[in-house]
C-alpha cells in the first residue's frame, strides 16, 4: 500500500514538473484559440502544439467545470474546486503555448487579426493590441439572454461564471440575514425570503433544486425562524419545464418539486423587473392573459444564451452569415461559413445540436484531430516533394527502387491521414440534478430514460460528475467538499 501511495504521489509530482517545453518553429502557422471553455480546452488538451505557433486568448485564465456551478451558489462546493488553471493545462504540452488574459473585442477577417484588450486592475487602465492569425478557432461561448427585458441586467443574478455563483451565495445569505433584522414587517420578511428563478431549462431547474436542498439540509436548522417564509419559485414561459427531456422525466421533475415545496409557475412570462418585484404575463387556463406582480428577495435569471458582440460583429463582416441569427453558421468540419481559416466550437457555433458542454467538448476534440491530421499531411507532402527530387537524381536502379518504395509508403500514409470524416456528435445522454438526492437522466447507451431518486441515483449522479471533472486535482477537491458538507453542513457565512 505504501508503494502504491508513493507511486501515485511521485506521478502527481512528475506531472507538475513536465519535461522542458521547446519553442515552436516560427515558420509554422499561427493558430489562435479564443476562449478557455469546454470547446477550446478540449481542443488544447488533444492538440499536438509542436505543429503550430499556438496562442490562446481568454479573459479567464482557468477552465470552469460548469455542470457543478449550481452547487457553488449554496457553498456545497467551493468555487476553486471546479476551476482548473489554464497554465496547468498548457504546461503539459510539448511545445510552448502563449496565453494572453484578455478579451477579444474584434475579429478582423480581411486583415486576419484579432483585436484584444486587457482590463488590468493593476494598471488601472485598458491595454489594447492585435494578435495576427493564420488559423483561428472561436470558442468564446455565449452571453446571458435577457431579450431586452427592462431591469433584468440591473437587478438579477445570472449563473454562468464563478462571480455569478459567488454573488448568488452572498445574496441568499443577505436576504436571510436582512429578513432576520429587528422589526421587519411580515410582508418584507416574506418578500426577502422569496427566491425566484426565471427559466425552466436545466440551469434553472438544477439551481432551484440545489437551493431547496440548502434550505432543507442547513438553513432551516441553523435559522429556524425563516422556516415558514423561505420559498423557491421557478417561473417558466412555456407550458412545462425541461422541454428537452421526455414527458416521463418532466412529470417526475414536476412531482419532485411539488414534494420539495418548490412552486413551478408555467405559462408565466416575465416582462419587466424592478428592484423588488417581477411583472409577469400569465396565461390562464381559459386562454386569457393577466398581469401579475411577484415580490422577490433573490432573482436568478436563467433563460438561455445570446450571441456575444464580438461574434455578432464577425457575422456582420461575412455575407454568408446574413441569415444566421443565433450564432456562427459552420459547415460539417466546423469551418465558419464564408471563411477558410476560421473554425467555431461550442455555444457560439450553430450546429444541429443543443448548446451543451458535451457538444462543445466533442467539437474541440474533433478540431484537435483535424489540425493534427492537417499538420501530418503537410509533413508527408513535403517529404514526398523531397523524395521525388531524390528520385530524379538517383543514379542506380537500386537507388531509384528504394526511393520509389518510400514514395509508395508515404502515399499510403497520406491516403490514410486524409480520411478524416466530418464532425459527428455522439450523444452520451443528459443528466440533471433536481434536488432531494434525485436526478433525471436520459442515457442513450441504455436507450432509455432514468427518473429515480435515492442513494443509488445520487451516487450515480455524483460519480458521473466526478468522472467528468477535468483533472484528478478537481476530482479530489470536489469529493472533499461533498464530504465536508455531509459532516459539517454548508458554510452559511456571507
Ligand atoms: P434554456 O434555453 O435551456 O432554457 C431557458 C428557459 O427560459 C426556456 O424554457 C424559456 O422558455 C424560458 N424563458 C425565456 N424567457 C423567459 C421569460 N421572459 N420568462 C419566463 N421564462 C422564460 O437555458 P439553460 O437552462 O440556461 O440551458 C442552456 C443550454 O445549456 C441548454 O442547451 C441546456 O441543455 C444546456 N445545459 C444543460 C445542463 C445539463 O445537461 N444538466 C445544465 C445546464 C445547461
């Protein structure tokens, strides 16, 4: 056992100190990758960086394991446990990769440059510069959709980034502590403890489930006075939540929420948000519509994705993107339509698949395979050129035959490498945690839906997420957080 621990510790130590990296050849093409999310990072992980001059630009110098972000809002998981520094990933590559912590503000397709800006807290001002590219991969994701609804940006919390989860965590405790403040009116206490989630997609459902767990497991034990007023409401414009799941899983989710005492308000479309109320249009059973004002303490806005300005700007430069609304239209090799040297992955690309982490991850891995193959093809073609020159200079039959055999071998290799087919998504399934140790899942390889609760599902959900974590380090940190919360409860400090 001691030997095993020693070997594991040594291999981790070894990973932290990989062999020296070498500088890439400046004559090679410059490949610029925008973003450090699911698409870009899975590309980086599988890319042979020695074939290109690779430059990564992202305002976030870490990868974020987004499926567990809802758990950070209640302190079940600490946010650093689901962050993986991008430098850790780049350090493992054979050839050096440059990383700039900056935001890409414009892609100039004609000039083949990306304009980037760094809003540095240390310098106190914004630095602007340009990064030229031969090849560009856009993996910048999407921003939160607000549909221009008044007051959303000012008054609600989103759930996309680490800072969003931290804001929600603070806001929950702020609402609770303020509700407990001396001499609050009963109406104000009720308002402050009303937690409203807008959007019944997986983000809204998972967050509502986690929040109710927080209340049941910890809050009501530490602060019993809030018991009668703390309430979670999920608001959805459509007739049901989780439209991408089957009817069976939707029914299971809705009945679980009922048991958990989470209110689901379907056919309720939010039209306006103020600092204390949301105004929603409700479609009544007889088809008539009425307006309702709903007071809230915390408002979490989870109504899906919208196109980022940098992507919209590129679309406006390309006539081939004129009919595209939701993001960059790409071909079956993920090349942005209207370009030859720009690819898009993840939520900023429009494909036939839902904008999920699973799709983005597979797209990134596909591009790595494509780029590795393209580099291999280039090398073989250059070798073929050299060999054909050698053949024409060969003096003896023996030399000519040897070179001829080598040419045939290279041609065979070339045919093999060129066989890379278009991107094909392989759906492994969808999983959503719905609170109360229950999860819904549609698992394609089991060709069926699983809607169940109890220890087994809970363990399945947890082990599925743990196995998906990007690094062993993240896996250990997340497991420790879960154990900590089981033993001591969640941390209810603000
Ligand atoms: P979504 O687009 O799936 O759902 C948003 C919901 O908000 C929709 O049902 C829409 O009808 C509703 N909505 C929009 N405007 C509204 C309004 N004004 N008032 C009330 N309701 C309104 O968004 P999401 O949940 O953030 O998911 C985004 C993507 O990420 C999806 O493709 C999803 O599948 C994926 N995702 C998957 C998981 C998972 O598999 N566990 C988790 C999170 C996200």
